[in-house]
C-alpha cells in the first residue's frame, strides 16, 4: 500500500483541543473535539458526539503563534466508535485558495514545531 496516497501532507495534531459545529437533520450543535491530524484536505478528529457520514461539520481551529484561528467547513466521510468517543474523518469542502493556503501554513508550522520539540528532547537526553 502506498503510504503517500493522500493529496496533501498530513501532520499529527497530538490531540489538540478545538471546537466543532455539527449540522445533522437541520439541527446545529457545538462541542469540543480533539484533533488527531490535519491536512489541507481534511482532518481526523475524536468527537464525544456521534456524527453521521455526509453530515456537515465546521471545525473551529484555535489560533497558534503567527496563525489566526480558522473555521473550516467540511463533511463527515467516515466514523468509528473507539471506546466512548467517535473517531471521525472530515473532508474539507468549499475552501477558498486563501483558506487552503492558511491550512498548509498551519500544517507546516505544526510539523516544524514538533520537529523542534523532538530535537530538543533528544538533544537534552543525550
């Protein structure tokens, strides 16, 4: 299997907390989620609420140093119950080129930040 089959580079978000608005059967609800990973094409999240495939969702990513908060519209493409939470795959929809660029920059920031943290851990332990 090709590990690089995705259209966009994906970075681990280390279960960072974010907010989501789920829209199902005409009803919207806001709740806290944890981000498993992020790419310019979508995100894998842990949700305390059940979401259905094809439901609309909006992820509200918090700001990070040098990066504004961003709202990302998407739709649910896969769900799986893991213990008491749902692992949910979100595909981003209707993103402008500017929003997609903002996500790419955020992914690059997270990758660099995690690399610096990992390098600091390994250099301080040796």
